[in-house]
C-alpha cells in the first residue's frame, strides 16, 4: 500500500471496466441480500411469533456463516478459479434463498439464511482478489472504491426497498427477489474472464504465511472492530426507527442513509487516491465514523438516524477502502488467503456486534446501544490512522 502519488495512475487492465461492472453487479446483489433482512426483523418476529433478538439471530447466523466460510471459498478460488467459485456460490445461494422465503419458523429461517450467507460470502472476497490480481497497485484503490460503491448501492436498495416491498408484499417476497437475482447472476457471470491462476500453496502453508506476517494480523484486528461497530450495529438502525412508531418503509429508507452515504462519499475518495496519503484517508474515515454514531447517540430520531447513516457511509468509503487496499498488498504472494481471512474477520466482527447488541435492542434501549457504538468507534478512529501510516512508511511504493 503506497501513500504517495504516482504518474500514469489512470492505467487499467484490458477490459477492466467491463469486468468491473460485472463484479459490481455481483457484490451489489450480495449486499442486497445481506442487508434486506434488517428492516424486516419486526415483521418476521410478528409473523413467526419470535422476539426481536430471536429474529436478529437469523441475521447474526448469516454474518457468522458469511465470515467462517471465507477461507474455504478462498482455497476453492485458488484451485478452480475465482469466477467459477462466484457462479457456483450464487446458484446455491439463490436456491437456499428461495427456500428461505417459505420458512415456517424462525429456526428454519435461521438455518436457511445461514446457508445463503455462507454462499453469498464467496462473492465479495473473490471480487477483491480479482481486482488485486488484475489492477495495478497504483490505481487499485479506485477499483476497490468502485466495488465499495456497488456494495453500498445494494445496501441502500436493500434497506429502503426491502422495507417498502415488505410493507406491501411481505418479507417472504423480499427474500425471494434477492434469491432470483442471484440465480440470474450465476448465469451472467459466464461473461467475466477468468484471471490467470498461480499454482496454489497448500492451505495450511498459505494460512501460516499470512498469520506469520504481523501487519496482516494488524489489518485483521482493525477490520474485526470495523465489522462489529459498523455492520453489526447498523442491523438495529431500522428497528430503532420502527420502535418510534414509523412503518417498515420509513425505517428502511432511514437505514438506507448508510448506503447512500457510501455511494456519495465514494465519489470523493476516488480522485483523492494517490493525492492524499493512506493515513490521511483513514483519518477522514475515522472522524466520519465517530460523527456517524455520535449523532444518534445524542437522541434517536428519524433525522438523526438518516444523518448518522450518511456519515457512517462516508466512514466506510474512506476507512474500509483503505483497509481493503492494505489487505490486497500486505501478503501479495498469498493474496487470496489474505482476502479470505480479511472478509471472514470482517463478518465475524459483524456477527459479534449484532449478537452483543441484541439484548439492548430487544429491550428497546437504542440510545445506550448507540452510545456504546460511539465509544468503540472512537477507539478505532484513534488506532487506525497511525498504524496505516507506520505500514506505509515500511513499504516502498509499488
């Protein structure tokens, strides 16, 4: 990861934009499915006779499977190809997603969502590795920001659209729609060229190589904290607004502020790559992260939820893309394994954040929940930039 400027930073691999659009469609669908359930939790609980914490267990199980299976998908990608892995995973996710639309109980729903999450978990890391293998490091973060924007577009559509569609047609229809999109993409991705594969290391050897690199461990710790404090707690923004008496449609639109924020702020990050140091980008992200939880921590209202979501989206655009770029370069000889662990740790953190926050959310003590998130966000915001700077100083520009 370089912190300096570089000439010729507009160079992209042949066919890069077309490949990037296909990757964007895949990661957008993955995030669409991942976040669609958030504005539906109360409706699911009401229909299936479950508490908010029990309904949220389906989301937590999804994140857990999404994270735990990352190393498995990474190893498969090394052996059978990134594109083939994405296609297989999307088809299986689509089948499990359709089945989850007919779940008769919260337990069955949680089990099917676990399978769905475990399969959708292949998409984002495969996309990151694809970019890492084909884009030059000097422009790589721009492609990563574009992927993040597509991911967050899926988040925005999921949180706003899922609430509105769930209001009118029911939560089961929402899950079926994302599943059908996955099935379609499993076919369409045939047009994505498979990047050349190196001879893969043995799985344990690759894992050991990554875990022996202390800077890789630093990245994993940071992204675990980010997953807990951003994605994990974001699960409860829509229920917090719905607890004020608003409909799922309105609460979903409020929660969509996060996705809109990433899309908007990503436009600012892209031209700054190479002009600002990576530590400076991380600092901006940390400030936005603290501000994002600071607003609803003061008082939980519809406007503060929207404003906080927009700021959190900005934090993700600046901080997460910096950590992603770091992860693609920290152990380049084992990039697939590193990215698999990166994504696994992110969503293990997300699952942990969702689970730990569950009791407070079930008690409807959302202000206290967001204040705890604010404290955790402040710790991350203080810790990340100097670590990014130290790594950048130790690594010569590519």
